[in-house]
C-alpha cells in the first residue's frame, strides 16, 4: 500500500497470503476445480465466460474463510466443505458482474470486465445464472440451513448495492450511511462465509455467532481498506487509476472525513470537480490534495485497524491452532494489502 508518511509509520509488515493459505492450499485448488466444473455447460457461452472468470484465482478470501472456520472444529468437511467454499465465491463473482455494469467499469484486476468483452445483456444474465446456480446447488448438500444463509446474504448484498446506487455522488453521505452500505454489500458475505464454516464444523450456536462477528469485522476492515486504496493505491498494482471509485459516484470514508473538516466549501469544490476527474488529471490531483491536506486518510486507516482488532478479539473464544492463527493473520492482511 502506498501510504502517506504517517500511515507508513503505522503499517505493519505485509502478511504473505500464500503462506497464510499453505495448509489449505490443496483444498483451495479443489475449490478452483469445482468453480470451473460448475460453470461448464452445454451452452458454450457460459463455459467461455466461466473459464474467463475463474482462470485467475485472485485472493479467494471468502472460500478460504469457509475452510479455515470449518477447520477450527472436527466437523463433517469433505465434499460439502469444498462445494460450500465454491458457492460463496460464486455469489461474490455474481455480485461483481452486476457491480461492474452499474459502475460501467472497464477493468477488474487488470483485465477487461465481462460486460466490456461480452456486453451488458449477457453479463446480467450470467450474473443471474451464478446467483441462482449457487442457491440451487446449496440444496444438494446435507446442510439444512445453508440455503437460508445464502439466500439471506444475497438479499443483503443486493440491498447494499441499491443503497450505494441511490447515494451515488451524494456528498452529504454520513458515516452511518456509509457503514450501513458496506456492512450489507461486503461484510455480510464475509460473515456468512464464516457462519457456513461453523455450520460445517458443527460449531455450537455461541461459537457460530463468534465466527459470524469475526467475519463482519473482517469484512468492514477489508472494505474500508479497499476504499482507502482508491486514494492512495498504486495504479499499476491496483489495475485501475486513482479515484476510479469516486469517478463512478462512490462516496467513501476518506472523502466523508475530509468534507467534515470544512463542509460546505469543500463540498461545492468537489461537486464542481467530479464530472472531470475521469478525463482531467488536474481535477484528480485537486481532490487528492484536498484529502491529503487533513487527517482523513489516517482516520480511515485507524477505523480499519479498529475493525481488524475487533475481528482478532472475536477469535479469543477458540483454542489456538493452525486455522485460528491463519484467521488472525488474515485480519492483519486485509488492512496491509496494496490491492
């Protein structure tokens, strides 16, 4: 993460995600195979797009959460564990397909988005297919509550998307409204992934709630960091230019914090610059100067750190083992990452 000097001083050493996943690597590879198998279809269009979507494994944090949380206990695991991990990634991917259309994003992870390659109509249908396929396949497991968890989180994610879209370009967005949006849009799936891991591990109701709380806090830390990177991330590493999210209308915590310092004057200034930030480097720099002139970046990073600490605290209920250590390291990773 390219940080300002105060942030550099606070940032811990980068966690290596590959080492963190080392003991579940073979099962994550099985998840990858399952994702490709699920999107194999007599319809060549589904197969082609599925291959494009899942040829790059990315961070796979959500399926890793299913595997790590399940591994805290001596539960059923097995084929259901691999399938459940794949299903949460299907939901995540479906949400990204729709999100990219709404935001008219041209790239994701440094590659063309699906709607750029195949068009918005096909992309909407493919996103719908992945949502419904995930819910349908959940009925093939022996986990009675799984379908309800996935259905509930799908509704919450869509509600978060709708709320974010409704507030597009709203420079009066409050911190509470922002946290409500990211709680639904991002943290809900992190939480559901952990809850499903507990379900697979046959955790007690109390332990399942502790895992769900860990996932919520982890998801909040992840999204705040993601929003912070829109202002301080490296374009080559991120695969997109600075202020891409803001250009798409997303008002996030760093800007909310910066506007609180002056309010009406800066709000008018940003409103004047917003339409030009995609095409005018000077306008982008002016907004970045506004954000950097105060403590908004450091304040946002501290909020991410706070949620990371709360995630760590939720793990206190569990005995120390390899899986718990990895979950703790994951809480560090989400606020240290540079993309």
